[in-house]
C-alpha cells in the first residue's frame, strides 16, 4: 500500500456511535485465537496513541487543538476494539491472550526486523513473555481449573522460558540502543508497535491484579507487572530520542495504519475485517492530517520520515518453530547495559537487585512448581485419573 | 439471532487441531519439570498451598457488623432483647439475606427482560407472568428482612460482611443473566443455583432467629421459606422443560 497517496477518510468524516463502540463481541469459543490477538494488539496501539497525544499536548501549546481532535477519534476507536472481548473471558483468560500476543507478535516482528541488534532485543524480550505464559497457565489451571490451551488454540507452547524469577534487572540493564534517524521505516514501526503492546499489558495487569482474591494471583500479577514495566522501558528505549514530537506522532499514525492494514489482510472474521479496513482508512486520515501539521510547523517534508510504500503486512500465525529455536539457543542470555551476554557475565547490579526483590520468595516460582502443561489441565494426567 | 445453542466450529479443544496439540504436548513433556508423583501433589498445586496458608494467617477480616454504638441505642432498640452471646451474627446474616433478595429482584428482572425479547421466537417453559410473580415475592422478602433489622434497631442500609460476600458470590450470576448472548436455559441453570442457595439461607435464618430468642421473626421467615421452596421447584421444572423437552 502506498502511504502517501492513500488519503483515507478525512478527520471530520470520522465518528462512531456508542452502539458501534460497544458492539458485538467475538466468540471466545468459536473465533480464531489470532482474531483475539489482533484485537489486543490494536487496542494496545490505540491506547498508546492517547498516551503519546497527551504527552505531546503537555509540551506543545500550538498542537493542543489538533491533538485533541485526533485524540477524540482514537478514544472511540480504542473503545470499539477493546469492547470486542466478550464478558465470558475471565481476567486470567484474557491475560493468557495478552501473553500470546506478546509471544506471537514479537516473534513475527523479530523475524521481519531488518536491524540485527533490534531483532536480538525482540528475541530477548520474547523469551520472557514466553515464560509468563507458562506461569499464568499454571495459575489458570491451579486456581480456576482451566486449560490455557482453550485460549491459545494450539498455537503457542506452554513451557518455561527465561525464568521470570531471573528477569528482574537493574534499570541500567533494561535500556537498549535506540534506532537511528537512518533506520528503516519498518524498524521504527516495529518499535512503536511493540512498545505500545507492552505498555497495555503492563496497564492491564496493574488494573486487574488487585481484583483477584487469591494471594497467589495477587503476588504473581505484582511480580509480572514489574517485568512488563521493564519491557516498556526496554522497548521504549529503542525509539530514537532525537525525533521531534511531530515525527513521533507521524510514526505513531503510520504504525496504526500498518497495524490495521496487517489485521485486515489476515482476518478470518468478516465483521472484524470490515472494522479493520474502516479503521485503516481512519488512520490514513490521521496520518495525512499530521503530514500537514509537520509541513506547517516544522517546514519538513513528511516523506523524509515515511517511505512511500508500507512494508509487507505483519503476519498473524503461530511462530512455534522460531520460538522453539530461540528458546533452545538464547534462553541463557542476560543483559549487561544495552548488550546481551552469557549468563555468567550478567551485570552484578541486576543480580543484587534481583536478590532484594526475591528475598521474601518468588511468586512466579511458587505458582508453577513442578507445573507440566497437559491438554485438559494437569488434573487430566494419568496419575490424577487413576486416583 | 435465535435464542438457542447450535453445534458449530468451536476451536477450544485439542481435537480441533489434533496434530498440533500432540506436538505441543510432546514439547511440554520434554521441556517441563517432572510433575508430582502423588495425587495430593497435583491437587494442591505444590507450593500454592503454602502461599495460601501464610496469607490466611496474616489476613484481616473483610469488615465488621454495624451495631448501634451507644448503650442507649442498644437499650432503646430490640437489640437488647437478643439473647445468645453473639447478636452480630444475626444482624450479619439478616444483612446477607436482605442483599440477596434485593439482588434477586434484579436477577429476575434481567431474565424477564430477556424472556420478553425472545418470546416471539422461542417457546418459553414459563409465562412472563410467572416470572414477575416470583420477582415480586423476592421484593416482599427483601422488605420482610428490612423490617426485621429495623425491629432490632440495626441499620438495614448497611452492607454487612456476609452481604458483601454474598454479592461477590452472585456476581457471576449477574454476568450470566445480563449477557445478551446467554440462552433462557443457561439463565435458568444460574437462577436455579440462586434459588437453592436462597432456600438454604432462609432455613438457616429461621434457626438462627430461634436461637437468638427472636421468635416473632420465625413466622414471617417460615412463610418466605415456603415460597422460596416453590420458586426452586418451579425453576427446576422450567429448566428441565427447556433442556430436556422439545420446545421447538
Ligand atoms: Fe509478559
Ligand atoms: Fe512483556
Ligand atoms: Fe490514529
Ligand atoms: Fe429469594
Ligand atoms: Fe426465590
């Protein structure tokens, strides 16, 4: 798709009613797992659009009105997307889906990413969310008596990754080298998308964590939310800090276009495909609105930031083989500042930090002690059947 | 869309993607720690039990039962008539019953709203009038408890700890009844468990009132219990008709 020629829907023609926003949810049972993955990803991007917009408004008097106008649409898009999750998803089942997003989307990004260092960052983060899925699956099984594969639908493995207990790092070991001004557009879009997705995951865990009664769940969400905050720190640090606010905004709109475009290409549910297409056109409208603002306020040609062609769509399908290969070869990597090193060379600051937070015990270790995912839950193992 | 469940392409089970899930299971078998060797280990989820135990020891209570704070308050009210050493138990359980009946009115209303919406398309095992009659009786029961609490000098507008916990327990019922996607049969299944709990609640309350020396409460409560038993029987019959009998 040509980003600069497709003008999309102009801003003043965009709008949703409450009933469109709070429309029919997907079926947890019958829709594809990847339909839910798309919903969660796009909800994360829309919420990040609001976040960026508010940060920009605090620092740019001249942009407050255009930001407020676009933000109103983003709010309503975010609602329409987020409300697609049906009420029969328990918060913990939705959590399983969030980690599936973090694994499958990050794995797809890691393989498409043209910059080898950035690809390494994604593989590093991926193995951590992969471990979260294992811990949360143990919780779902042991607390609610449910099989995480009812949500995952056979697309994502449930085995330990880089142990969550070892993921706690000192802040200096979560910062990465940012992409540069010369980076490929795709690299910039990837960093924007994954940062947004991780931010949403963090906020979701912070919101639902205290709604659980079980102390095991409360502790696990507290622990994993902290890792998601590290992930936001890590992926957020990939964004080039020398970009102007308008450049960040322009890239964000481009990432929204790219997200919806990718969703529309692969969606199996016709109703959702129509929604993704509609919102892709809305985002093109936002993008061109910001292009004009950039010309006006910075006297810059947006083509300097955007390439003409949108990259090939992000694939939405199981990345099982890739994830297994990364698990086999990179699970023992650790961080030392922005670099990835063998476990024995890990920065002592992270080891000291970890000892402190884990001093009272490790919720992620306790919940999954001897956990062995079994189709139909661990109660479906022969040992339990014989009893 | 018709208010019945049909067979279709449910994707949640292992057999939907049999080879993939076999592959997934084989990988889990290879990569996971070996599980507990005894059934107790599986059932306890290993160290979850110890985290729970530690928290149970450290936990504070959900809250307290509101009792009139001044002595004159107590003397001026029926609370002074309470025999037995823990009057707060009766107040707490009355508060629970009140909250339960109040929510019950809303649960039945949600079922009525759904039934009215679908009655043109599907055969209903009950009449809307029958549902409204039960709803109205739940409301009457709520007021019986309100009067009982007032008679004791307790505050019927307070949320007691048992009322709060009953609200947590019935939150799932509310989700089922108010979800436009659920069928009448699914709603009846949920209402049945509410009614069975309701009947047991009245039964307990009658015994508790007797042991607290509140004999004048026993008659109205017994009448309520009799009605609740009828509700449970009716709902059970409707559910059977909806699920077992051909209503098409
Ligand atoms: Fe995660
Ligand atoms: Fe994450
Ligand atoms: Fe946008
Ligand atoms: Fe009742
Ligand atoms: Fe009843």
